[in-house]
């Protein structure tokens, strides 16, 4: 994981966005934006709700891995 994260708002909700570098991406994930696979070695972002309505544990469990492009157009 990279050392910094940022907050972004989508559809009125606040999300935390954590960039993952290509060298840190070592597993496959399903991107919620396109339904495709985020392949190992692909720089991407991890996104989760920042408003905490579900509680911190649920927020962490709901983290999703997105292609950079898919998140940018979400
Ligand atoms: Zn995608």
C-alpha cells in the first residue's frame, strides 16, 4: 500500500481512496466498476465508505478494489 490516502465524494457520500502501487498489488480483485479483474501488478485504488454509518469494521470489510480509470468515472 502507498502511504497516503485521500477523501472523495461520490453521489453525496464520502469515501476514502487508498492508492495501491503496482508493486504492492499482488492479488486479483474484481473491480465493481466494470466487473473485470484487477490483475496483480496493476496500480489501482482501494475504496471504502468514510461516513462510518456501518461502523469501522463493516467499512473495512466493504473495501473494494477499483481500476483507477473505473473509479475516476464512477
Ligand atoms: Zn474496472
